[in-house]
């Protein structure tokens, strides 16, 4: 799970930026304190496209930038208070979900079929929502955590999972081609595809 190549670092930095863009694509839900954003889609694609190592690092870079004072979090929030606040569980969920999707990707389980990618995206969204709401319980209580941290986000999670599954194959193919290009510029012989690994 180490990030060791130039491509890994480029991917981690690129997806950290995309997660930030996803945070800016947000809108308020009536009666809910947390906004609906595009973050989870980018987080899950980071793991599903880059793998466990670079995907989880992309999320850690994003979180580190926010803690350091850059306004990358949703609602232009910043600082360590976001990480340890009521919504901090969702950030933890980001990291764990990206790592999980990356683990599945590294074993070629996501890109073989469209439905496999969809199941992975749904599972990743469920993990983020449940971990985030699980910690939200301590500040809001069980009922309020459900109505503020779970129920409003289920339709969006479904839509983003379908979109993520549709994007996974072309992004994975593009990522593999970029790796070959970088290897060729370094004078290395590109590794052949392995059918049992899918395109991821």
C-alpha cells in the first residue's frame, strides 16, 4: 500500500484536488445542517482508480490541506476543528472507504463488470455515511443523527454510485495508459496487461 511511483504521486495530488472541487459542488438540504456534495464520488473514484495506496494518500492530502488552513472542506470550513467536530466522522469514512475501494481495485474486483463497480460504489457510500453518522450520534443523538446524517443523503449516494460506476471503466483505462506513457518516457518496458486483474 505504499505510494512509490511518479504516477502514484501525480494521481494522489490530482484526486486531492478533485475531492476539493467536489467539496465546492455542494448545496444545502432543507432542515439538514450538512450539505450534499460531490466529495464522496471523488473519494471513491480515488480508491477505485488509483488503488489502496495512492487512493488513501489522496484523501489524507486533502484532509491535511484542510487542517493546515486551506479552505478545502465543504462550506469553506478549515482547521483541525472540522476534523474533531461533529462531521469529522465523515472525513474518517472518506479515508477508510478510499482504502477499501482501492483494496478491491488492486485485486481486480471492480472493473470486470459494471455491476461490480456499482456494488463497490454503493458499499463505499454506505461506509462513509454509517461511520460519519455513527460519530454524529455522540453530539446529536441517534434519532437526530439518522435524520441529519443518513436519510437525506441516501438518494444522492445512489445517484453518485451509478455515476461512479459509469466513470470507473474509462478512468481506469486512461489511468493504465498514463502509466504506460510514463514508463516509456523513463525508458522502461511497459508491463503487459494481466487478464485476471481487469483494467484497474
